[in-house]
């Protein structure tokens, strides 16, 4: 059921928030052993929250359309009193000292947080195979990855465990798992959603956003998420955008650019086919599609794998065995405590990226790598500026392939990094970007990516919602969880 | 230009990271392959381009420096070792002199 339908049933009291929460936990309990979407559940607290929503609705109070709707949040978002592990041994026992603004906004709107979703450790990865607590599975095929890093948040929606969830997206960590799991996932513009209380990976790229079955569900949650927050110096001082009312299902005259660099040979034909078919649907409904060239995008992966690890190496310096729960035993001195704690409690991918980032920032290499990557970032931004002078949205595949098998890229991190090829540019330029399901490749879902102008979330969601009005790929469910 | 064994040892020191030799051997070729991606930047006309640290050009702001959130921030609960209101760490200076 959609957020709108659930909200209407809750409001007219056909459905109680407590019963909806109970049904959600029953579904989770029945499916979780297959999927491992969650790191932790909070049944008691969620039922209390749902009960208080019921009390308000019984009194006839006018509440947000999100009131009483269950949601799961990625386990890198703080929720006071609950553990926030970032799927790392480093934070295995860390208890959140406060609640992140994005989560607080949704709880203030009455959303019921049922648990915390699995992810790649510190949001570094594209498969959840880097979770210290074991991977999540793709509900379409349990031998395949759900994508990452927000893989648990995506598998939970695809299997119907919860109606909506939150992820975070630094290089594609919402859109890529959304594409792999056949659901919708949205990264708002950088600065639109507060990062306060989100454990930092790469601060100039990180952004929180929602997953849902439909773009309409995403529009409801995004409206609730956005706010200006004085605790995040990059939060934009603007009111939350009106998104649900922007879903007009009209794409007549819409100008769509398709960059040839995002349809290169690295993209599987089985992915290109459904994406071109989706463009034909939009064309038939009145949109105008034109191919463009955005040469700077060929350096997206290079740029990202300098900038993101460089920022991560600084952000993760705080995990040194002094304040955050994990520390090796019997260190002889302070330096040994730092180095061995970090060596022992960080997983391999996190260590690789700390090394990569530290190297790029080190004396002698700073100009050759870090400054060069920041210049390439400028060119990526400028190439979007040029295209958006003549077009409303940029469309591409979300990922180069459909979901791959567990272990397929285990010993080749560089091959795993290719999974971010099409999603990184929107992070580099801070743009809103959506993935919606647009077909299948050998039975596995394929995603269509829609990128919009900075702070023009409304157009991006309008195009995605219109596409879902013309097609029914977003209604398809994996047989075992239908 | 890519990372070699000597660079790796230097970076591990800078990053305060102690990893076993087996991981060094595993990581080095992987890191070298990742650095081979970086050649893609050489095809771009980067000369004279201003670097961007952020996507948006908006000015960042500072909030008023006033105390807030006086709740227990679980410092003691989350500390690996807590002693009389302080984080306790191993000895910093080697002993002997007094």
C-alpha cells in the first residue's frame, strides 16, 4: 500500500498505527532470516510511538500525512539511545548521543522508526558485502547483492518489510541499490537535507534521501525530510519544497539530455535496452530527447576516488580508541593504541580508502591528485551548467549492470568502483537525482536515472512520477515476497 | 605515478594504521589498479581551472556560540575507558623520571 493510501486509512481510523507497526514487525520477522536487511530493530519504542499517534488521531488532531507510517533508517544516522554502528566493529556498541535532524524531522511528523538498516561499513561499498555483520540479500535473487551502500534500506522495501526507508548517498549509495532492487530511490540536492547526526563519510558529497516503491511515496517523505538546520553549515536556508503538488504527470515539452558518456561501452546492452525504451515512453508523451556530450564525466570515477577517500581519511581520524567504544586491549602506549585499534576494528575496504585518501593528501601528492581532482570537479559542474541552460533533466542508466552475484568483485575493488560510474556525477555537482525501475535484464531490475538542476527536486520527481503513471515496472514485486 | 611499497609504509604511519603484512601485500596491487583510473583526469583541460571543494557556491554560516543540548551525551557510556569524568588513555610519556 502507498503512503497516501496508508495515511488515508490511518486518518479515517480504518487502520490503527499500532496494528500497522505490528504487521510491519510480523513481515520483518517472517523474512529477515533470508534477507538480513536490518542491523537492529526497536519494537518496543516503535509501538509506543505508534500508540501515541493513535491517541492523537483518535482525538481528531490534524497530523502530517506521514503520521503513523513505519520507516527504517540506515545505521549511519543517529537516533538517541539506539546503537549507531555504521556496520563497523569500530562502532559495534556505540549508543547515539542525539538524534539526527533528518530523522527528528520525520519523527516530529509522526513517522514510526522500526529499526536500523544494514549497509556497507561506513557507507563504503556497492554491495553490503563490506558490512561487518554480514551482507543483505537481494529479494529478486538471494544469490545476488542488493547494492550498496544503503543495501539494507533497499532490500527492506523490495521485500515489503517496510513501506519507506532512508539511505545516504555519497557516490550513488541510494540510487544504485534502488536500481538493483527494483524500487525508487532519491538523492536530493546537496544542502537540502541536514547532515547533522549522519556519521560523516565524505562531507562535501554525503546526502540523506528516501527509498520507496513509488515516486509519490518519495515525494511525501522528502517533503518531511527537508529543513534548514543551523547545526549543518552547508544546509540551505530555504523552506522545504512542495513536491507532492508538483506531481502533475505531464512531460509535454520537457527537454531531456542524454549524455553519450553515460551510455558508453561500459554499460551492458541489457541495461541500455530498457533505458532507451523508457526514453521512448517519455518521447511518446511529449518530451523532447537529445543526445549531448559531457566530456568531463569520463573522469568522474577518478575524481570521486580521490575526493571521497581524502575526505573520509580526515573524517575517520576521530576513530582512534579514545572516545568511540572500541579499543584494543593492553596497548603499551598511546600510539600503539591508535594504530592497532584502527588496524583491528576497521574493515578492509575502509582501510583501503583511508590509505588512498591519506596518500592523495600527503606532501608531494596533494597537487597531483587532490587539487587536480577538485579541478576536474569544477569541470563536471560546469558541464552540467552548460547542459541545464538548454535542458530540464539529464537521463541515463543508474548502473552499468544489473545486480551482480555475491563475491563476483570480492578481490577487485576497482571493478566494484565501476558500479558508481553513472551516479557519481550528480554527487560531484550536488544535484538532485532519482532512480526508478524501468525494466529487467535476465530477470533482474534495471534503473533509470533522472538528474535535475540544483534545488529543482520538483521537476525530477515530476518526471519520475509521470513515467510511473505511464508504466508499471514500479509495481513489480519479487515472487517470493509479493 | 602510482603508490609503491615505501609510499604505503609512509601512508600507514601518517594514517595511524597498523595492518598485517598479508593486508599490505593484498592492498598494494589493488591500490595500484585504482590509481590507474586517475589517468582519466589527464584527458581534461585542467589548466587555469579553479578547484571546487564543494558543489554549491553558497556561503557557509556559523551559528551563535551559545550552550545548548545539556542532556547526557553518553560520553561515559561510549568511552572505552572512563576515569573520574575523563577519557582515560595509556601512558603518553615513558616512565622512569619523577
